[in-house]
C-alpha cells in the first residue's frame, strides 16, 4: 500500500557528515529518513528555499524535457530499500500513456518539488523507520543499524553547510 508523504526537513547526519532527507506521512506521524548525496541535497535545499537561477540546473532541465515532450510528472514513489539503497520511480503521464522511470529517491524528490508532484512511499518502508525526538534534536534510527543524525537547526546552518561543500564532496571530478 502506498502512503503519501511530504518533505519535512533536510538534515545532516553528524556522525557521517551526510545529508539526510526526512519524509513524513501526510496523515500520521511516521517518518522515512533517506541518506542522500550532497549534490542532491543542494538541489533540494535550493528548491525549498525557492532560489532561482538565470540558467536551468540539471533538475530544472529534466522538468523542461519531460514537459517539452508532452509529459508531466504525476507522482514519485519510493518503492523499496535493498542493502541500504533506496529505490524510487517517476510516474510520468503523457497523453494516454503512463511511463515509469527508475530513479534515485533524492533526484525524484528534487523533481517532485519543482513540479508540485505528489510523493508516495511504500507503507512497509515507513514501518521500518523509527524516530525519537528529544529537545531540539532529531535522532534517527532504522532497523538493521541505521544512522544517527540531527536535522539542521535553521536555514543559516543549512546555508553554512552548503557553503562549506568542496568539489571533492561530489565524487571524482576532472575539468
């Protein structure tokens, strides 16, 4: 069964210095933490902050391509997790066709935020995740030894994290 979720916050796992996307079910209290790459975290953070650029960035380009081909992103579905890797699919409608595209959850959510598409997660994924809230910290845990982490305290902390990112944080890069 699919459960509609929304982006609750973007955090940083202080133990691994890895961004964590927190999804929360719309009609309930369960959350789904997904550890994502810094590039995708930047794309999501920029959209959440409604930052606009003079030229399209990668996720903006994908939205334009889908739209230019007569399609629209109907929804994003976080489908499963296998060996600590989450899987998602984009559900694109084009005339009478429905096209399903395998994608990373982080990219899928970055696209959903740009198109106002609904985000869903498989109910079993929400059952696997748990959360404990103490004071201002959010401690995350998943069955099977998930990652402890905390959400960004405020927009300034997120902005400072993004400012400190190095090109090496995005993987191998050679100009």
